[in-house]
C-alpha cells in the first residue's frame, strides 16, 4: 500500500510520512518535441506577395472587424474557383490588415496623447 500500513488489530490504515527522498519537490520537464506553429495538414501559400495560412478547410479570411473566418463551401469549389478565390482573399486580406493596423496605430496615438494631457 502506498505509504500506508495497517494499525495492528484494526482495518484502518495509518499513513506514514513520505520518506526524506520525496520531501524535495522537483519540477519535471516535458519531453522535447518538434515545435510547430501549425498542424501538419496546414500550408502557407504566398499569392501576390501575401502569405495565407490554409489547411483542408480552405484559406483564413480576415474580416473587417479583425475576426477570422473560413469559406464554408471550400471543399465543394472547383480547382479554378479555389485559385480565383485564393487570389481575391489574399488581396482583400492585405487591404483589411493594412486598415486594421492603421486603426490600431491611430488608437494607440490617441491613447498616448490622452495620457499626456492628464
């Protein structure tokens, strides 16, 4: 029994303190594995200088509010439709990202200016 003995004449276990070798708590490391940022079924495709992360579900779309989504019918599209869609999404994602970065920079500048007035 794990660190337990039975008290003589009873069925109740008596818990013994752990042996001194276990008093020192040691943090164990996880085994080293290959570090990847993406699933093995995921690919990064560059279209017109713009990189798009894509897997079997299709490309990731950057929405105007900064959220991301996917094309629900990607698997049903023909190869030509997928190529055209990928080209358009790449261009649109680039434009949207530039707008979002400009908005974030403007918001940050406004925050800095507001803090300086205080």
